[in-house]
């Protein structure tokens, strides 16, 4: 029988070993890849990029804490990622303040356009997700109606943010070559994420969130179609933003 500290670290080693196997980590790829792509796109906005990275670190620490001590993991379930995001934003803001003295501001229209699309899209996602609960007068719960309403709300918000950002950056500098590549990378990761989500809806693999939906439910196909349409909208927006400079040159 191992002492308690040694047993805890042994459990961590076991989890790391399982994580190294592709079946242990591949399920996280569709979630983590878009976040890392966002970090790359907003690398010149350290408060955002480092904040996202901090949230991922906090999530990883929380997962490890569950293995070492269940009570510690439960305490960090929400606090871990939030603390990581908070510290990341502070560190990123400090980095941005320090580097801004030595480098001039680069007006890249892609940052504002994509940033506003993400911000308005997130707001629309939240409003849409809570709308069914408000209409039905019941506490919010994850079901098909919530998924559809949240997806539609997020899409409407994304369109509004993208349009405002596109108009506001009409005279801004187009993305440089490196930024164009990471915007395409972000589009690719979002396409992958949307495909995985749509496929999971079609097969009724919602996990513990929804357990009363059976495969073959007539609501699944339309719901997946809405998710695919929202994914296509985001991908096309990112590609358009990335190619904006080329479109200008071709127009001239």
C-alpha cells in the first residue's frame, strides 16, 4: 500500500499515461484546437490570447486536482479555469503595456472584425440559450430547444458583430501574410469543431447533458443542420476577412 502522497502522484502518472493514448486526448482536440487558433489570431492582443491560454492551463490543473484529491478538484471545477483566465488577462495586459512602448500599433482590420463577431456571437449564444427557459417559465436546462435557440442567437450575434467590424475597418490595413494563414487555420479548426458537434447531434451522443434523446429522433437532423449552417457562416466570415486584402487588390 503506497503512502497517500505517493498514491496521489501515482494516480497522476496513470492519468498522464492514459492521456498519452490517442483515445484519451483526441476527444479534446475539437475543443482545444479552435481556442489555440484564437490565441494565434489575437497574438498581438496579449490580454486576450494569454487569458485564453491561462484558462486552458487552469482547466488542466483542475483535471489533475481531481485525480490527486476529489475535494480539491471539486473546489477548482469553476475556480480553476476562472483563476487561470484572470491571471492570464492580468499577465497579458502587462505584456501588452510593456511591448506597446517599443512597437507601434498595427491597424489590422481582422482583429476588430473577428473580435466583434466573437463578442456579439457569445452574447447572442447566451441570450438564445436562456430564451426557452424564459418562454417556458422554467429553470434553464440543456435540451434540443436550447441548442437550437443558442445556435441561432449566436449566429445572429456573429453576423451583427462581423458586419459592424467590417464596416468600421473599411480603411484599416488588411491582414498580413502570417495573419492570413492563422485566420485560415482558425477557420479550419472551427469547421472541424462544428462537424464533430453536428455529428454528435445526429447520432444523439450528447453525453450526460441530455440522456432522454434516442437516435432517430426527428428533431436531430434539423438541429444538426442548424449547427452546420452556423459553422459554415463562421468559416466563411473568417475566410472573407483573411482574403480581404486580396479582394481589394483584385477589385483595383
